[in-house]
C-alpha cells in the first residue's frame, strides 16, 4: 500500500512501500524540502557591478490620487455624507474630503460584500433543505425495504428512530 507523502525509512534508504522480505527497523516518515545555504565571500560581493538605474520621469497624479476616489457609483441612499457635508465638515481640506470618500467607498463595499454573503448562505440553506428532504425520503424507503430485518433505524422501545439534525429549524425559531 502506498500512502501519499509518507515513506518508509529503513536505515539510510527511503522507500514508498516496504521492500519485499524486508528485515530490521523501518519508520514511517514524511520528507520535507531542505534549505541550502550558499556562503558568499567578500570577493564575490565586491566584484559585482553596481546596479545602474535609468533616470525616472516624474508623472502627474491622477484625479483619484489627488482628490480621493470617485464615489459616483455609490447610490445616494447608501452614502454617509452628501458632497456639501463632506466639504463643510472637513474645513475645506482636500485630504479630509479624500478620507471621507475612502470611508464611504469602504463602507459601501463592506455592506455589498455582507449582502452577497447573506444571499449565498440563503442559497446554500435552501439547497441543504432539499438535500435533507431527499435523505429523509431515502431513509424512509430503506426502512420500508429493510423492515423485516430491523430496517436502518435504531429501535427505541417499539419505535424505529433515526436522527438527522436540522439546524436551520433551530435558527428560525
């Protein structure tokens, strides 16, 4: 039998399965990559040419870098501040307005993410409800087919009992 990422170490040799007619002591081990440290002497460092950088050209700032992000994609009813509130509350500071814009965008994206997550969880909940119903129906059919031999349930007194947890029912109550 071969186990993935597990090997047999017998002395100084490693095997992915025990060799036929093996003798002695072998241990089940995993192998890890080793790190090789290469020493560098000062001669190598001094003989290397220094990096030559090309001259850089200064570029103009974009509108978003200068004044903050564009908040036109955020619906009016999801905004924290109106444009007038941002300008007057910031004391006409461009950086304060930019920070308020970033705050609004971060808040809107976080709420959008939460809403999408909740929609996904609701979809999973509905699918799980269907799978649970199918499992109960399959269990009922198996109980009917195997009733003579005791079925697939546990006998508690005269009752045939099965347990399938339904956590969504506990959450909704």
